[in-house]
């Protein structure tokens, strides 16, 4: 998914507060178009830019596509990151300049690695009436961020929890491991909990974790979380305790060791300096570096070069990394 804001904020990877569980609240961001589908963004924000290597969390739906037009994101670029698509309901057609044409379906992971540069489009399929899911980005470390394009797919089987189930799409949890390789250690899982269920999950103590609430209310290490909120837990404990409220809960659990590198993120680029951002934007506008996306046709009939998403104007100020990585 693209960040379609016309004036995207400049984001520098910096430390956040040090409370036991920090609650991050979302902000609404329209995806563009005359009937703009709105997403709820909890990462990045001023209080926290990263959870492990996870640097972007968009949560959307349930979206009535008859009212909003659904998802129609024209070809747009990415560098220095990997995108993780995970749906609860609906279906999205993916095309990219690596030559991949794939469908994103509920309970199935699609991971696209941008590396040196990739372009892709995302369109909800005509049969989709309700669209609901998350779009996540992962920052690539220095040794991988200029690497080749790649794409991986995985449909994890559900594993039983005490009072619920988990689908582990990245990393390892509850005895289930994803076969999808990542540039840094990561955890990504969808959790479904029955009303009143209490689960205690064994996790890597070196990881920091984020728990996104899709539906229901839960307590995360004793801290209440409402739908749409993202709870952040620092490294240290080797277990995570989650308790569901009176309704069934659906959650997305993310984790990874503190990233250890500063990043500069603007629009659809993850970089290390303002000058890199300038160069990435110029390359996209010149039709260089990222390649073309074959087969995309927008809802307005546009295709080819005319359908590419234009880059927003650069900020007037220089984006300067500040602070120390956690």
C-alpha cells in the first residue's frame, strides 16, 4: 500500500517513552480518490517510529466498497523496505515491477521486498464487498536495503491457544514457524481469542512487541487496549499476557529486536538521509530505478505511465536524523 498523503510527514527513527505498555492511538489517513477509503495509522508517529523493524502499520475496514469504491492504489515506488499484506476480509490484486501478479486473500501472507527499488499497484477485486485488514512495512537493515526485489507467499495453518487460535505469518510463536525468510528477526501473527480468554505466550525476551487490536477489548500485560489501539511492550520479559474482554477479540501481534539503525522515512521510501530521499523521488519522477507495472488499469481507465502515482513535493526543510537508536 502506498502512503498517499500529499504532504507526508518526515519521520526519523527515534526512541519512544519507556513505560511498561505504551498505548499508541491511530490517526485517520485517506487513501485518495473521490470516495477516499480511510485507513487508521498507528505507526509511524512522533512518540514511536519503530517496533523492531516494523515501521508502518495501517489498519483498515470493515470498509463497504460500494460506498467508498474500495482500494485502488496506482503504481507507486518503494525502496529500503518490505511490505506485508494481511487481510481479514476481501481480496486485493497485486502487481509489481518484479513481474509478480498475485491475489491477497484472508489468512494468507504476501511479502514484497523492495530492496533497491520496486513499483507496485493494489486494487480490491470486483467481487469484494467488504475490505478489512492491515498493511505493514518492515525497514530493511543496511546490508539488505539495496538488495534485489523479491516476493513471498505463505498461508499459515491455525494453531491452538488456550482459549483461541494463532496464525503465525512471520517468525515463530506457539510452536508454529513461518518459512518466509526476513532480513531481520521478526514476529507477525493474527490472534483470535474467545470472550474472557487469557493467554500467556512465550516470546523472545530480546524482542520488543506491538499488539494491534482489530476488534474486542483486551488487557495487554494488564494495560487496557481498545479497538484500533496499538500497545507497545519493551524487551525484557519472556512471556506476553493477553486477556480478552466480554467479546471475541482479533489481534495482530508484531515483534522484533530493536532495529539499531536510524531511518528517515518519507512518502514510500525508507532511507538514511535527506539526500537519499531526494534522489529516490527524482528517480521515480524520471521513470528510472523502479521499473514498470504491467496490467494495471485504474477505476478511471488510466493505464501505463499515465496511471503512475506522482510523488508529492519535498519538504522545504532538510530531514536530519536525530537521537540515538534504541
